[in-house]
C-alpha cells in the first residue's frame, strides 16, 4: 500500500490517542490528529479501510529484557526465559505475554530478547481496534521506532513522557516531571562505571569528559550535568516514529495474539448474498409453520442447555432426565449446604445468566459452587481472548465481583476461568 496509518494507543481507555497518515512514496505526512479516548477510534475506521495500519503502544506498559538463556533451540530458550525473569518482573509470569525479537547475540552474549506485557492489557488494545472495525496486524512499543545510532541515545517527548532509546533493545519512558532526577541518576551511574574502569585519577577525568551520555533530542530537553544533549530538528513525534520504524524488526502480535487474515472480500460478499437468498426462500416456503418450528426448537434447545449446565455442574452424573432434573438438583444442592446454600447458588446462576447470553462465543465447560465462600467457579472456552474480557464486563454490570484466572491457548481455542462472588460477600 502507498500509505500507512499509524495509531499510538494509550495505556487506559481514557488516555489520548495520536494518529498519522504517512505517504511511503513521498516520505511525508498526509494527515494527522488526536483522539480524546479509545471510544473515538471509530473516527479512524474509514481512514484505515484502504491503508496498512501500524499500532504503537506505550513503552511504559512493556518490559524489554535481554538475558542469557541456556539452550540451542529457540523453542527451549523461549520456554525458559519467562521463569528466568520471574524475579525481575512485578507481575506473575502467568499473567504476562512474552514476545521475542529475532536478534543475534549482542556484545554481552545475550541470546534472548524478550518483551513482556500484561495479557489483559494486550487484549484490551486489540479489543479497542476490533470494536472500531480497524484491522491492525502489527503492534510495536513506541520506543523501538525511535532512531538508533550505536553509542548514542535518542529521545522525543510524547504525552508528558520522554521516550528514550538507549540501544538496539534498551529503552525507557520517563515522566517529564521526574526527568531531572532520573537523568541525574543515569549520569552518576555512568560516572561510577567510568571511574571503576580506570586506574588513575587523571585517566578517569579524561574519559569522563569524552564519554558522557550523549542524547540526540528531537524535542527540547532540560540540561543535566554529565549528559550531552544534541539538539536535533524538532518533528511531530509520530512522524519521527513513522520515518524510523522497522516493521520487520519486532511485532508484539505473535503466537496466540497473531492476527490471521480473513477470507477474501469477494468470498464474504458471496456468502452474504447466499445467506439472504436462503433466508428469503425459507420465509416464503414455510411462513405459516415457522413460528411452530421456532417454538419447538427453542424448547429443545432450552432442555439441552439445562441438561448440559447440570452435567457441567455435576460431571459425575451419567443420566439426566428433564422430567426429574428439579428433584435431582434439589438433592444435589442439599448435599452441598442446605436450603440457604441452594438459594445462594440459584441466585448466583440467575445473576450470571444475562452475561453468558450476551457473549455467545464463550461456553462454560465446568461450574462449581463453594457454599462456604459463596463463590461460583466457572471454567470456560472460547475462540478468542476478547470473549473473556466481554464476559467479565458483563458480569460486573450484574453487580458481581469477578476474579479472572489465567487463560491458555489450546489450539484454535482459548481456555480460562472465573471466580465470581456477589458484591456483599467480600
């Protein structure tokens, strides 16, 4: 495509969003602007329709790590890396998604270059774009699109943050109001390293004057002792990123988050036309009997769903008859905690039912109720991670506390769990 739409998302839904259309042949900005929050992304739907879309995400939400991992195969290295980083990361590694850059060993013999991001955060970014009808196959931490020159740092200011690229796989995002403190710490650390590498005071002084931290600043930065600020021509931050981004260098959307191509537009249009024709034919031929068939089908579907839910809740049951399910359910409920527990369990089921009705792509596999804790535990499967987020939102609308467990990719499906309690139980 001749033009690319770049979108820089925020960390939260209410954070501002920047966008820019870049002409690849002309190497210039076609249009740019700002959105107030994520719900305004629909304003870019039309612009994204005929252009390649590249998303930038805040470096403050990404942990870039370099490490030495034993092993020869890339599969063994990527399997071991998360647990080697466990002590360095604030979150449990099970809640993080790890993407990897295909880079050769650096001068320190690091052979693994990982980017760690919260799974729910990554899912939220994709959900925002999906809800706006924007197809984006590439997400890149914004700092990795800054210019890179060996031995020099590059910096630009964006949304009250100073973005710095310190190396090929080293970067930082610093709030503007703490820049003076952070830059002073960097300068002190650099001075200490220089002094430790020299035997004499004279040699140390000479190297300190010639080996201070050098930053190529594409926006005005406050002066800091021990840091050399090289003023570069100021540019629109997103234009700077668009000019220097290497789309082959790294993409967060890997593995389970990789965006797959959908069927061609012609095939989709054909299916749409065939569906409309089929519906019209059925309505014309079976108009009088449609309502009766519909009611019979609904009744059968409800009975099937009742039996399925019962078997999910009590998997040890082999035979279930719809005519006796009420008595069987009462007997089961009495075994787990008496009449009070029965009432709580039924109330809980009634509360979660609307949310499951809205998210039809997500199906429960098992359901267990803990009467002592007054909590309902549900194991479910879906085709994507977005369904779990939508269900969580739907349950919270029903005044329920929702603790979302780990989600695992099982081939073409995703498995996850929920622990649900009423607002007053905790």
